């Protein structure tokens, strides 16, 4: 998949966990390793906090701009690693909420960074993590280390010089011999059990801290959504305007010109009727051809605006008709229980038509399969999935004037997406997806 | 010959009636919507009807549906469909009963009055008339097929004229050759496509269209 088209926003959605949760000792041992890493990371968090605060402080005194930006980059990278970790362990990705940093001088960049609420939430998280990290990651690591330590107490007692391990709890408890030191073993076992039980909840707690401070706030999420909608609306308006311009031009150069010439032919025929009936016959034949040509042009234009068969038969019939009219053998499999909103049907129809035209023109396919399916996602929202696959020579992409970029733009007005899987040599799969409800 | 005309635009309806009457047809009823058409076809059982695909009240393929329904009741009831645009899908549906006496033309073709009247008469006589646009797109579909590639350009021309529903005589006149030459071409075509030969014009048309629509 080459992902969404450039410039076409993809709606943010929750992606299911990339891996199945494992149980038992293995997961806890892995968490143990992570707790050590995260423990050290919370020390780093503190260092970064200091670095960033110092650098930002220097900015106030008129210096340290590059250092602040550098520290910001480091902090963001650091926070991103933690987001990835938390996403992995909770099975739900944590998105990064940053505003894009614009090109420009240091000052404008810093301005954006400082105005971005995510920067301050990062800062807050560094402060919180440099404390809570010791309790979550540190706690888990310490409990396991202590468990091992007490489990092996007799060994340590025997191997070390006298006096070192005689008093495990200060002067109150005194162990006289290796045999006596075995009383510490159950404590070790108890601590290991505690570690086993608490490792996952502590990791969850850590992930929760990360998520609650580093995930986008509702406001940030909405801001991104608004930006997406503004972009797709602008594109929709643009493409509609250019579509209208095209229609106007086609009418002007086509049917209107034909009708004008028809009028001229008829006028001339009227003049010549008395003197030269032979010439009149020629003019009338010309006039008839003019009407034919004008009708053909208008028909093509009407088809491009709204295919009549779509109005007659809905999406299912229109796609069938499209396949029947296609020079390459095309199979159609439509599984849509009922009608979709007219605008969605139209967008889906033109998307399929474009993908079909590509398969014929560019891929030189010999066989094409179209599949439309209406599904409900787990959340209950409806979605029309379209797959157009061909056995052609592949290499389809959004650039190269294939019209697929136009399809992506058109579908983006409906929060729809287009994905192309088309290795050189083929085959090609064009997948389109349109959120919609049955009407 | 008794004709029913179904066309919702008054301008075109009057034009059709005028042309048909000029050629000696008796227009027994002219209707402008689907339900009236269904009733008119039932009550008059005309020798031929000229029907617009798109009709009120739904402004969808109401005329087509009424015609297909009527032909289901009265097999072989001659109907010539006219439309602002042609679809393979509709051609297929019209022909699916294999009863003949059916035509499907673009409205533009009416402007060639002689050809149009000829089409109406052929449908009334049980023939099949298919718009050249439909035939061209059917042929394009089979462009790379082995049997069709074996045809000479001349044979392809005969094939498409045959698929439009023309008689041997008409094809001969149009291609400026003798009827015998056309019949030779058509024998070759049938041999190359592996179809059973038929002397009867209409059966031949149906066989060719069935082959192309497969």
C-alpha cells in the first residue's frame, strides 16, 4: 500500500493492537527489561527537563535559541519513544499531538514550539515521569531485584566475608550461620510473587501516565480534524469549480457552436429554397449532422455530470452497466443491502469508472474484477469498501496523471480514502473506502 | 399499422407522431408516462410501439420496464425503444426473451427519417434492431478474441451491420456489393465464429447478438 494520496488527509482512527498480548512469565520478564530501561529513562527525563528549562531560560535572556530547539527535538523524540511503548503495551496507539514546525528562522520556529500546548504537556510529563518513573518502573525493578537478592541470601551469606550479610534489617535481626540465613528465602519468594503480580499493573500505570499526558487532548484532536476538514473542503470546492469551468467550456465549444452552425445552415437553406433546391438538400443534410453531433456531445457531457443509468438503477446497476460497456472482460460483485446516499453513489461510481479506465488504458489489463461491499465497523459506523483489481502490468500511482489523485480528492470530501497496491509488473489492487450510512 | 407512442416531452412526441403519420402509420395512442404506457400496450396490443426509456413519474427507466413487462405478458409484442443514451445492460435485458420484434436506438437516429421508419417496420415485422453504438461497444469487447480476429475487415463490417439487425439486401445496398457477396461473407463469418447458419434474417441477427453478448 502506498497509503493515502499526498495532500489528502486521512481520518485518524484507532488501529487495533499490532500484536496479541502474551501471558505468563515471558511478558513479565520482558516488562522487567523495560522497567530497567524506563527507570533509566526517567533519570534522562529529569536531565532533559533541566536542559530544556535552562535553554528556555536562556532564551529569555536573549540566547540559547538553537539549544532550545535542539532540546525540543530531543524531548519530542524521547516522548515519541514512550508513546510507542505505551501504545504497544496498551494495544492502542498514542498519537503525537504536535503542531507542524514551519520552515523559517529560528525565532518563528521557536514561536510555534512555545505556542504549541503539546510542548508544555511534554514538559509536564518530563517532570511527572522523573518522579513517577521511580515508583512504576523503578518499583517493579526494585521488587524483583530484592526478591532475587533474598532468595539467594544463604549463598550471599556463605560467599561474602563475615559481617557483611549478618544483619539484613539493621541491628535488630542478627543471623548467626548459613543455616539461619535460610529464613530470608521465603521473603525472597514472597517478593518475587509480589513482582509477578504487580509487574503488569505497574506497567499499565506507567502507560496510563504516558497516555494521559502525551496523547493528544480532545482539543488537539479536534484541531487536527478541523484542519483536515478545511483542507478537504477547499479541495472539494476547487474541484467543483474546475468541473463547472470544464462543463461551461464543453458547452461553449461543443453543443452551442453546433446549434449556431445549425441555425446558419437553416437560414441559408431558407434563402436558397426558391433558387437552388439542390443546394438546400445539401444544407439540410449538413444541419441534420450538426444536430447529431450536438446530441452526442451533450450526451457525453450529461454522462459526465450524472450517469443516467445511476439514476435509473442505483449503484449496483450502474456498475454492472459500466462493466458491460468496458472493452475488457470485467466481473462485478456488489454486496450493498439497499441504496446509499446519492452523493456517495455518484462518488463511488466515478471512482470505479476512473479505476476501470486506468486498468484499460495504462495497465493493459486482460481481466478486471470489481468488488463493492458495505460493512459495519465495530463501532457501528457503515463503510463502503471498493476493490478494483486487474491483471495488468502494474505501476499505478497517484502521480503520472492516472486520475487516481482526482479520485482521492473526490473521496476525501466524504472522508474516504484510496490505497494503491501496484507493483511493477502487476497485478494492481485499487482499494477505496467511504464511510457512509444506508439511506 | 397501429402504433402506440410513449414520450414525455411534448415537442418530441409531436415530432414522432408527425413522422409516423407521414409514413402511413396510425398512431392509436400517444402517452407521456409509464403507467399510461402499460395500460395502452395492454388495451391496444399495437402492431408496434415507439417508447422512450425514461418516463415519468419516476424519470428513471420506467418506459423500459413497462415494455419488458408487456412483452412478458404478450411474447413478441413489437417494441422499439428510444433513448437519449444507450446502455449494454438495457440492450441485454430487452433481448433476453429471445422473442425478436424488439429495437433499441438512440433518439438521434430519428433525424434520419428513412432509416428510422425502416427500423420501425423491421421491428413490427418481428426483426431485431440494435443501435450502431451498442454494436460498436459489443465488438470492442471482443476485439482481442481469437475467432473475431480471424475475420477480414470486410467481414467485420458485415458482422456489425448484421448485429444492427439489417437484412442481407440492406447490407448489400449499403456496402455497394451484391446480395450474393453479402451472403458469402455471412457464411464465412458464421463458420469462423462456429455459429449455426440460418437462412432466416432475424434468426441470424439473434445468433450474432447472442454471440457478442456472451
